C-alpha cells in the first residue's frame, strides 16, 4: 500500500507507479467518489459524451462502417434536406 501527503489546499500526489499502472496523464481529470465509510475512490473522469462516442465507434466498427461511409451518407442526407427545404434551386449541389 502506498501513502501520500495532502497539502493544506487539499492537493495530493499519486505515486508514480499508480499513475503509470492506470494511465493517469499529466493534469488528468479524476472522478472522486465518496464511499461513505471514510474511503474515497479516484478514477479517470469520463464524460457521458466520451462514453457514448466510444460506444458508437465500437458499434460502427463491428458493423464494418467506415468514416468514408459516414461522410458520404451525411453528404447525401444534407443534399436531400436542402432539396426538401428549397426545392431545385438551379443546379445547387453544395
């Protein structure tokens, strides 16, 4: 078990072996979880947006969807929406 010192400002330094083992980077954001028994749990902070994006990436990868596929589909949908909203204005394709 490692120990660390808390400064009067509440700052602590995680031991290097812990930072390396769990991939804590410089100035990384941590979630602090009060365990309710005087213990706290620190873990890398991960926003809901990051979690959702990672889930989407994995699902798309599993389904064999590439970035080019997504961009092409977005372009097609954008053109359809433009046509629905503005009709055929000249030969506007952009």
